[in-house]
C-alpha cells in the first residue's frame, strides 16, 4: 500500500479557523519536490503560499475558492502517482 502524507492547512493566526484556496500551483497527480509551492491560501488577515514537506505525487480534491478548516488535510503527498487518500 502506498504511503500518503497529509499536508494540513496551517494556522497562520490564532483566530483563524478556515482558509480559502486562492490557487493551486500544481495539478493533482503531479510530481512535487520538497518545499515546492503547492497552493496559495487566504485567511481573514493574510495570503500565503503553502509548501510541500517532501517529494512525491500531490493528490487533492478541493477546488479553488473552497473553504478548508485549519488542521485538516489540504492535500496529500503520495509515493505513487495513482494513490488515493
């Protein structure tokens, strides 16, 4: 079974409970490198880029403009291109 690592939505401000996906910089299923910019997110006070923590294949289901709760997986990084969370 392929290993999947969650990429959680970070909490940039203590009062933030959600973030909005402004843009994906990598398509779902694409290969990514460690520290590569994955997505741009927006909270009530800031817009920021989220980076992958390791190399692998990015898997996500959220669309641009989706509201995602802080701490939940924004995406997953998998060892294999065909992995599903």
